C-alpha cells in the first residue's frame, strides 16, 4: 500500500530522535516583527537568523552576515551567499532592510527590538546592508543578534536551521539544509505550564531536558545529568510610585529571602544593576518612607516562583504595617500594562544582553525597560562617553540612577536544568537556545 508523503513525513518526524521540550505559555504565531516573550524568542532563534550571533563566551560571531567592517558612523555587513528562507527564497539585502524598517515603523513591533533599532539608519548595498547608529558600535553588534531577519512582507518566514509546524498545544521543529548544519533532527515542544508536571515528565523520561523547579534538594533521575549555568537574568520590581517603595524592597530582599530559599536557581540580588555584567553593588539613595499602606504588585499569573517570593515579602511587609497584595495578571496583558505604564508596582523577569549597555534599557527614552518614564538632564551627556565596558561614565550613570531608580532587582537567577545524558548541549550565560551555533551544535550519542 502506498502511503501519502505527508503521512510518511509525520511518521518519520515522530520516530526520529527529536528533543522533547516544553513551553510554560503559548508563544502565539511565529512573528519576527511583533512576536515577544521568552517562548516566542526561542522559536524565532530556531527558525530565523540574525545578522550577527553571540557565542557561548558572549562574543559577537558571524551568522547571516559573514563579515562586517566599520564604515563612517556605522557597520557595513556582507550577507552570506546561499542563505535561503524556509520557503526556498534567497535572503537579500532588501529583506534585512524591510525587517528593520518594519520594526521601527510598526506600533505592534517588539518593544525590545524597537529599542535596539532606535536611531539606526538602514541602507542596502550590493552585497549587504549598511547600518548607521548613534550608539557605540560594539553595542550594536551585540544587539543585532536578537533581531532575526524575516522575508520581506512575510513576518512569519525566517531563514533559520529549523522549520516550524504547529498543532494543538504542540510545536514541532524539523532541521533543514542550513549553513549551521544542525546535527539533531528537530524539537517537539508541548505546553506544560505547571512546574510539578514538568518535574514528573522529566522523571518519567518524557522530556529530554527541562528547567528544574526552584526547590532545595532535588536530584536528577537515572539517565539525566544536571547542568548549572550562570545567567544575566533578574527578577525586577518596577515602581511608578517613586523610589520609596523600592527602598523598602531593597531592605526586605535581604531579610525575607534567606540563602537557599529557592535552592540553587535563585539568590537575593545585591545593588541595582547585574553584578554579572561587571557592576558593583550600589544602594538606593534616599528614605524608604511612603504614605501608601496598601501596595498592589502585578505579576504574571501562573509563575509559582514569583508567587512564592511575593508571599514571603508580604509577611515581612506586615511587620511595618504595609499590606502587600500580589495581583496575578495574564502574561500578555502584563506586558501591555508595563508598556503603557498602567501599574503602580509590577514584578517581571528580564534577561539582560551579555554587555553593560543592556542596562541602558532602564534609562533611554523608549528603552525596553523604561516603563516608568525615567529621565534626567545629565543622561545624554554621560551616555555619550560610554564607548567601552570599562568607561568611567558607568560609575557616574549608576550613581545618577541610584538617586531615583524606576526598578530594583529582587533575585539573580542561575539556570538549573536536567538534561538527558545522551544529549550533548552547550551551556552559556544566555541559556541553551540563544547562542550561536546553539541548538544546531547539539548532538545525540549512543
């Protein structure tokens, strides 16, 4: 009996040694312009290519561009010959220009990508594109790694090493001919929002890898190994009620969150900016006195770790006569409220890029983390001096932020994963998926 080709393809995919993974939330339709959120970003990095990549040592490396050189106040990028989108069309300079201009133009585009491209000028060249920028040139190279290129007029079509098929609560990715030469046949992501369910799936061997719940004393089951990778991720509390509530949280995070409270996955933050990016701990200046006695804190519904943290902070707040009210909000709605500034206090996770300029998202007009409308007349002058990671202006800028910050980190995260011991992966401070070559370099061993 002759079977339909589509049926055969599905069977082959199902029987192949694909990586079994999970998503906590539905990433929504693949969209390289408007798509946002951690799950969407993972899909974009698997199915798309940015001009540059970032390797496991946090250095810029070639991706869709094979080379770049300084040209005036920007970079001239040479596109990779032979790169093709998933539908077979060749990647052209016009595709790159359309993607960047559409992100800059569209009010629906990803806030983070819009921030990366703020002030960037785009011109097509014979073999690539030229990007002019008011930012330090090394910073642009790193930020471009987070902007995969879409086919002109088709925001859901990328040129990456895997192609995507979606089903009911399932996302299947299959390897394709690509310059990164993926060594695994593909992925199957299932929607598993509950950390306890993820733990059970790992113990039963139904997942190839997964994030371990934040609990002390958990050991990997037979056939798995544990991977710990430092990250630049922090849980942040944003305040549109001034710095006084943040000053209170600064005190409470030391007293209400003892070491080991979340196992090896998280520890209380110190200072205002990530120490992992080279910033020394600096405290908030000023008084913690605040007239409000009821503090509603919005956070992403279903996030068990944040919920547990807020309950611990609530008990500490009661000792000072303050009622801390955790307010769960659907994750997409929380992002919208943050972008509109429609909150008093809000708690959200952020993964900083592997360079110090990523903290400028707090400070820049339109910055991806400037939800509180922070501004200062001295900012522009100081920011123009930040031409290197060790520029003295960083100290001045952090001191400026400490007088009236709009956000405070509560937790610093480490990534603790259980991985099938036959699956060889490459850990990095950006996690398993966001580096180059990233998952394309993963292999299965007998």
